C-alpha cells in the first residue's frame, strides 16, 4: 500500500464530497468488474468417501488434530495453505480464476465481494443435513442473506483489554471515547496496526460509526487521533497477546482471539466490549469458483457443521461457537470468559463489520496514513 501524507486541512477537503455518497458497508471496496458467470453446484447432498481437498485458510483455523480426524472419518486427504489477509485471498482467486483451491475461508465483507466477482460456487447451505445446527443469529448475514455461498466458521470481536490489578476500577475504560482519552494510570497504550479498526474506533468515539458519510465526522475523528498520538506506545497487530500478558502495555485495543491468549496467561486482564461499538466479524467457509472437488468440499462443510467436530477448531482459535450446542462442548474455563461467550448486554454493543464503497475506503486509508506518519 502506497503511503500517503494528508494534512488535516487537505483531509477536510477530501471528505467534502462524501455527504451524498451511497453507503455499501465497510472494510473492503466495491469492485466494479465481475469475472464471469456464477458456478452453480446446488443439488442433493451426497457425502464423499474419498478423494482429496485443497483448503486456503487463516493460520490456526485447521489444527493438525482436526485434519487427522477429518481424514480418518471421511477418507478424504487434506492439503492446507494459509493467507494473512482477505485481500491476499482475493488477489489469489482473481489471478487464478479460483483454481488451485476447493475450500476458502473469507471474512464477512469479503464473502460479499467474492460473490460479486463470481469467484465462489453457489451450493445452498440449506441442502446440507447439518445446516440445522447453525445458530439463528448467523443464518441471514447481510453478505449472504440466503446462505447460498457460505457458512459461518469463526466469530470474533475487537475491543479493549486492560489490567484490572494495575488500574483502579474508577479508571477502567468502558468505551472508545475513554480509550482515546487515557488516564494517567494506564501509561502508554496499544493500538492494532489496522486502518479499519483504528478509524472505526475513532469514528465511534466521536459519536459516529463505520462508513460515515458526513465529512465532519472524519474531521472530528482525525482531530481525536492527533490529540491521542502522544499517549500511544505501540501500534502493531503482531505480539499483541504477549505485550498485554506481560504488562508491557496495561491497556490496548485487541482482537478477541489475542485477548483470549493474553487472558489465559494473565488472569488479571479484562476484555471490554466498548459501549460505543465493538467490531464483530465472522470468518466463513465457502467453495472456490475453480474447485475441482465439489463433493469433497460439501462433505467438509457438512462435517464442520457438526459441533462435536468443530469444537477443536474453536478451542484452538479462542472463539465461541457459531453452532447450536457448540459452546457447551468448550471447557468450562473458556466459557466463563466474555471473549468466548459474551453476555447479552455485551452482544448489544457488537456491530457486524461491513463493506464501504471504494471512495470511503480511500478516505479511511488517507486518515490512517496521516495518523501513523
């Protein structure tokens, strides 16, 4: 990504035309070019009993024990490769026409993007016997409303972690507005090195939300970030759990799976769902347009919709289950943590990450680059 320096006055001018921009969601840009007709594999489900399957996923989402159990149960041989961003996944599928992989695991907004680009196979989740196990809250996502292309796999959140032993209760953060106005007891704080997370948090801290179209909201958020700069200790998405667990940072923005790792090492840490909005994102399982092993792919998806099979994935990823009965299979110590099973009140503060138009994403980029320069 090319670094762009934008002064505050220039940022305001760049935002001036946003008020009339239509809203498409947030996080990934809207592609204007689709890449051919949709591949349709809707039909009666028949479990495969052999063959091979090629999976492209996030690191940590296919533990070795899960791979071995699946291969033993089905006779299907798995090959697993990993990517480190949704954009890397998209670029790979665009460059190959979706060939090379059968199963891919895009996040929510990227599912919508890949459907638009005709890079996923339409297969209709509801034809699978275990589709009944999907929790109701994940059944009609904005990015695949009829569940024709994807199933939910892992749900995660972005919030605030703080050390309850080192920080008085009266100083504990409860919102992004609190976070960007740090107390003296916190010391230097930590931010994720992620423009969507940082800009969304700043927008929410000033009373706005993701994909805002009012230029004043961006100006207010940019001013807030500028005033916060001197309180920032580290801005990185790497080593988050270690820094928080060790006490190097007492307060930090964190993804829930990093928070889980940190809290497992340091029981004094607490995870906060900010009252002005915690990002919620869902990673999914889909079939690549160029898949050569459709029957095996459907078999894999149906197998993963059995909570008894899926629980090892959630234990490894530090996540609650998207399946009915799945949370009950997790260890009691995991279930007690709100990063795994949030309360009903905390869920009210969780806002599903969406997809912005390209024009809005350009402004996210300019604002973030200005902040970190």
